[in-house]
C-alpha cells in the first residue's frame, strides 16, 4: 500500500474527524498522533525524521493509506516529495484565533504536562518535545502562535502546486476529499469527533486515574493517552 493523501494541517483542525473520514473513503488505516501514542516504538523514527533524517517511508508507513495530524504534518514537506502523486491536504480553522482557542486547553496543555512530568528516557516525551519543531516557535506566546499558524499555511500554499493542494475546514464535509481522491460521496454523515469538550472530558478522566494511582502507591508506569 502507498500513501494516497498527505495531511499537512496542524492539530485541532479537524484531524481526528479526518482520520475517521479518510479511513472510510480509503478503506485502510490513516496515520494520526493517536497511532504514534499507541506505538511508542515509532517515536524515535519520527524524532529523527523531524531532525532531517527520514526513514524509508514506504517501509515505515506500510499499511497506511494516508496521514493527518502531527507528527505526520510536521514532516509534510519530506512526505510530499516522497509521494509526488499524493494530494496534500491542508486542513485549517476559520481563523488563527479559533484555532488557538481550541489548541490551548487541549494539545498545548497536554504537551506541557507531558514535557513537565514525563521521564526523559520515555520515547514519547522526546516525541512531544519535537513535534512542533520548525512549525511553532513559542508555545507560551499567543501572538507568536497565531503568526506561526499563518506562516505554516503560507508555506504549504507556496510549495505545493495548486492542482495538488486540497484546502479543507471542519464543516466542509466529504466533497473536497472525495474530489481529490476521485472516490464517490458516501451515503452517510461526515464524522465529527474529538471536540474540545470531548477532549477535556478525557483529560479529566486521565487526571482522576493518575490521582488514584498515586494514592495507591508505586506501580508500573502509566500509559500516555491515545489522543493528544
């Protein structure tokens, strides 16, 4: 299996819904941050790729038909070169302000917590420390974050040929994806997954579980969440 679509959109641009939608359209797995979290053995490969030492993508991504979200989108440029026939999907929100409001209590909070509390030897801590390299310069500066978001969109638009680029926002549904992939429109509603409210509910459940483990005393190292 070869990649049929490359997601260049940043987290909190509908990427979890896109993972589900593309999986239905392509009838195959779609890489997403949840895959990296479920497979910590992938982390060193992503960290190396982000540092400019990409793997043999066909081997590493064997079995996946597409990829969205970070760390996949952090490597969009190299992946676009490796798969020149695949459309590049630039998912985005209606404004930088809307995107940042979604990022702050979810992905950014989880990233800070992981970097502050994780073990340095944990490969996923290294991954969280690398996933925004070259994309977001200061996670604690809202103005810089929004400027970085705009710069990311501009870079993808400048480097990907218009006929290859697919821009998509949550709410636009199936049609742009089906047109890019040359597949029929499904006869079912577009999936809507991982809202900010859903994310925060899971985060609270993780905090309660972590508190319970601490109260019970030392045990095995807790597993990081399957979705950032």
